[in-house]
C-alpha cells in the first residue's frame, strides 16, 4: 500500500496531476487555483476578475452556487495550511504524506522510500524538478526531517506555486469589498461554512 501511494514522490518521479485541468472549478465544486493557469497570458486578470465577482456577490447578497476550497480560504485569511487541511483538495498527497510520517523509522532511515527534498512538477506535458529548500537535491528524507519535508511539500504545492493567482484574486476582492489591510481580518472573522452558505446557499433555487 505504501509502495503505491509513495510513487508520485520518489526521486525519479514526483509529479502532480496533469496541468491540463481548468484553473477554476465552479458550480458545487470549490474554486481551485493551479499553477498551469499561466498558459493563458491573461490568467492573472481572470483571477482578479473572479475576486471582484465574489466580492460583489457577497456585497449584494447574491448566491452564486459555489463553495470555497478550504486551502484557498486559509490562504486568503493568511492562515497556516496543515496536513488535514489538504485532505479534500488533494487526497492522494494527503494520504502519501500521512504514510511518510507513519512509516517505520528504521525503514525511512535506510532510504527505503528514496525521497529527497524536491518536487517534480508536470505542466502541460513537461516536467521540471523544484527544490523544496536550498540543497534539496542532496538532502535525503529521514526520520528526523520527514515532518519538515511534508511541511515544505504542502507549502510548495498549495502556497508558493500559486501565490500569484491567490494574490490577484485577493486584489480583485479588495477592490470591491475591503482594502488589503482589512481583507485578512474579513476572512479570519468567518468560518468557511459561513462563507459557503453565503455564496452557495441551499439546494433550492433563489
């Protein structure tokens, strides 16, 4: 079981899902930003526009039929993203990280997982290796640093790689509903479920 789940994060292959997926998922699915959206030269403008649309919907109490991804919501609130927070956004990565943390210390110290501090990113058919920290290509994951590895992996996947998109969404949102100084306080004052209720509402048409 561990052998299958750890395959995406071995030295040779550590790729994420295909970047050909749309950069946003609406309707009943949460909006999710992905790095590959930059294939469109106007992608950042789209994120800014989306932020304005969401802000206008909240301002005028219009339910637009979407719910927010927890990870995206936490970024807007400036909060730390934990392993449990990514469970719905990327179940495969979440399960793999849990098994890395739970695997026998002797096994991981013997380099049984073959992991180093890198992440291989697949984007539109091409792959590149990104170091999770300086010297990551030569830093082997062991029982002493595996928590750091998981933390950096999550940070790169959900924060660093999509920071431009999140920033543009926040800017567009702030243009309508609040300034940049107050925006984090706005999201911090809400529970994700409350925001989802305001944006999605019930199953009954409004």
